[in-house]
C-alpha cells in the first residue's frame, strides 16, 4: 500500500457522495476508493462538526494509502463551524439512526467489490472516536479494528466494553482539557480489564491535534506520528 504523511494531499484520489442501505432505509456517505483497485475497508467517523471537508479529505488520504474509506453522514446533511452549534448537533445525535448507519456502512463495505480482504475498521475523531468504539461494541461481528482519536465521553452513546472483540488503537493529547489523560488511561485500562486489546498513545498536544483545518489546535509532529501509527495498525489488523 502507498504511504502517506499527515497534512499531505491525497493526490488524484477524489471520492463522491453515495447512498447505502441502513436497516431498511438509506443513509448517505462519502466514499473514496484506492487507486490500486482494492483494499480493506475503513469507516471514517466525523467530529462534532459533521461531515465537513476535513473528514472527506481524510477519507481521500486513506484511499490513497490503500483503503476503501466510507464516511457516513451521521447528521443527515447538517454541518457547522460554530462550537455552540456543534455541541447542539452532537447532543441531538439520533443514536438509533447512527447505529443503523454504522451497521449499514460496515455491511456496505464488506459487500463492496473493492474491499479485499473483507475486513472493516472504524476510525473516528472527537465524537467519532467514541462512535468508533460504540460501533465495535454494538456490532462486533462486522468491525475488525478500532482507531479512536481523542474520543469524547458522551453519556448518550453507550459503550459496552464487555462485547468488544476488535483491537483498539487510541490517540490522546496530554493537554486535552476535554479528556484529561487520567480519564483516557482509565478507558484503555478498562478495555484491557475486559479482556480486550488497547494500545494507547499520548502526545504533547491538546484536543483535536490531528485536525489540520484548525491551525489553533493542529500539532503537525503529533499528527504525523499518530498517522504513521494508524496506517501501520490498520495494515496489520486488516490484513
């Protein structure tokens, strides 16, 4: 699979919005295909801002690195740049719909002709980090690995670690005021205590350090290292 660097453009890869089945209904998402034709699947789960261009670019970068990337639109067309509105959208998340979209997205990827081998990971940021874990606990039969970038502890999104089967890679900032390091370590320890596997890494950065569309919080060195670790983890666990 090709390499990639944090903040590096995805070359000629450009995905497109699609519709996919979700529990008898339909969900929307952004699908990016690898130039090589085939690769394992990754569900890319949005931050609280919604399915914004930053998340679509990440799907393109994953595709450029050899994965079939699908970013479901969990807000059904809504997106924002306002923190207050993002907080409202996150707290108003339609969890039953999100659960259906996550399951539907995983099933769609597993059935897609380009997904070889037929394995799927969830990869999420902020709100999406917790949803990546949630998807793996709610649908353990279709999720083979989890990457959690500073997942928010949202009480409306239950994560039952006892049902977690997939290995987890987690990235957290040492200066994250939303998720203090002790709380993040508590999550990693709880996964291991339930018999799971979790490799947690901590960076000299704050919350959302991977988001290169937000210069105030982006930390290039931490983002690069986290991306390198993420690609290695996905390639190993989805082989």
